[in-house]
C-alpha cells in the first residue's frame, strides 16, 4: 500500500499534487493541512475528496475528526498529539478507517488496544515535511518493533513513514512493514505521476 500525504511546494498545492499521484496509481490519500483553518481545509478537502472518488482512492483526513462526515472521508489519521483513537472511535461513523501514528512498540500496543485499523510508524529518517519529529527509527528500529509486534500477536497493518525514497522501499518492506507513506519523495520528483508509477511497481513486485 502506498499512502500519499499531501503538502505543497513551489510547483504543487494539495489539489494538484493529489491529482498527479492519483494519475500515477496511488490509491490512498491523506489530506494534511496542519495550520489551515477549517474553512480552508473544507475548500481543499471537497476537491481532494472528489478526485479520490473519481480515481477510486481511499480518502483520509489528518486529525480533523469533526470534518470526516461533512467531507465524506473514508477515514482519519491521528498523530500522537491529536485526539486519542479511543475517543475518536466514539465520534466517527461505523466503518470509518482509523489510523494512528507510532514511534515505539508501546505506541502500537496502545493504538491497537484503542481500536486503530492501521499504524503509521516512523520516522524512518529525517524529513522536512514534518515538524517536531520523534526519534529516528531506521531499519534497525523497524526490525526491533516488528519483532516485538509478532511476539505480542499484533497484526495491524503498519505503514512506514518519514523521509523514505524509492531506494529504501524493498529493505523497509523486508522488516515487516505492509506499506509506505510518502510526501516529498513524490512531489519533489521531476514527474510526480511517473515517480508514483515507479513506486507502485516496486510495491507490486515485493508483494508478488
């Protein structure tokens, strides 16, 4: 699974960036606009949601549990400083996808107990698209955490995140991750749609 986390650079905003990666075959999009007021988030979210529906992609919101129903989103992703997953679950419609950020095995354990559907585990390495980074994990960190998950019988899908490039994917998946989340690696490419196609192909090859 490839999840695109929106951001903007000097060539793309959240909408045009989403369109590019959807054209390249990405089918999970998380709309992330940490500092935007709700009015702006809704304006962008309506168009990003429309694009996701057009391409048959899963549409997630970062943090804004209260806007999931209004935007018709498929789910929400909660960071460690956002609403607790257990509280969010009581507010969300049945069947809503709930993702949670983790940096440690203990984070995963808590999120699993609180009803999360998947985990975003990171950061893999330093990334400029995220502020207030947790400690960098690297391959060894992933291996250790996945070993503990297996021992504890925790089988939630885990998406690796944080400064990942195409060259990292095979090694990351080999540690036990079930997918990756990308932002800058896609929008910073010369051709984001083509870069997305390349990464989707890498993921398919690993799965086969």
